């Protein structure tokens, strides 16, 4: 199941943060809460509520950008939170940003 991928990755990050906690005991941990609620047609076959908000149509592309319900446009375009490639990308970005878990 795809949700199990999210659970595994978050568990591994939490374990890694705890395992290295002794080395960083003088510093506070930086933790994030990842919201896996974005659904995109290229991966799941339909556009989820968070991209459309019942009004926008991501199938409409203007200036190489999908019409999405957001002020900000993701660099990777509208993504699916359950796509393993997106999960890996987001986790790597978090690690590069210094997020512990």
C-alpha cells in the first residue's frame, strides 16, 4: 500500500533523529509535520481537492503551468504526496535544510 511508504520513511527519520540525539543533545531538534494530502492525476489518475478546491482545473496549462488552487507554484509542478519519487525528493530537501525528523 502506498501509505505504508510514508509511514516507513517517517519512522526511519524519527529513528535516525533519536539515534543521533545523543550527539546533538546540546542542540534542539528541528521537527516537521508532513501533510501527505496532495493527489495528482499523473500518479493517481485524478486531481485531488487540494489542487482544485472545486474551482481550478489543473488540466488547463497556461505559460507551462497547471491551473492550481495555490498562490505558490511548486518547482516540481503539482505533485502527488504518495508518489515514491516525490517522497524521496521531499525527504532529501528536508535533510539538506537541516531538519532532524
